[in-house]
C-alpha cells in the first residue's frame, strides 16, 4: 500500500497494487477516495483509455469514461458532468452495451474512434470519412467529444459528438440539418 503518484503529482491516497499488466498497474483504491482520472483531455493513437480510466475536459466540467446506469450490468461509454455523475449527456454505444469491464476506447491512425470489447471486436465506431495526418480526440469544456488533426486547424473537426446527440441538449449544439456535412 502507498500513495498514488502520477507524473510526479500526488493524485490519490492509499492504494493497493494488485497486478501488473503490460505497462499498466491494476489497482484497488480506498472506496472513500474520489475516482482517479489523469489530467489530460485527449486520446491519440498511442494512448487509449480502458474501463476504469477517464479523461476530463481542460476546465474540469465534463468527464468521459465507462459507466453502468442504475442496476444495469452493461457498460457504456459516455460523457457526464463531473459535479453530478448521474447526469450523462452523451452515450456512444447506446445500442450495444459491453457485458463486462473490458472496454477500450482508441483512435486509429486512420482517424476512426473505436470502442472495443474483450475479444477486440468493434462495438462502436465514429466511421470517420476523412483521415487526419495526426488524429487527436479531445473532450472539450462544452461536453463535445471531437476528432481533429493535431497538426491542423483546431476548429475544423472531422467528427464530433454534438452531431450525434442523445437525449440531452447542451449549449453549442445545433438542431436541424447541417448543409455542409449533410447531418441532421
């Protein structure tokens, strides 16, 4: 047992390391501590997130990760307000829950955002049509999950969750048809 350090910063209290897997430590933490999340808001082809890990928007308003609503045993990838984890504002795999805690969210070198299960089958995909030179997925403070080219214009999104709303409208979302993308 000991303190959990991440990039030289203390990010948690007592933690018991239970297993080392590849380049990650699987850990069991004190239930009284808040959920641990790294201090980044992006995913790249060289960095994915697994069930139990989250990313947080730069201003700390939104968090993306895996969750199970209510008494459901299915696992979903979603975005929620950090102040109230029960207010989920977007869900990727709404029609295809993952049956266990094996989910992995990745961005491919071709620029697709994919959600994999324990057999590495694709459960959900962004189906991006344009390939960026340097794909980056970022969770914005608006709650919008975006795919962009890390080398290019930061406002030219190749894919964004705001184009695929669920049952929650957030400021900045638009209703109706986008005549540029053809999406409704």
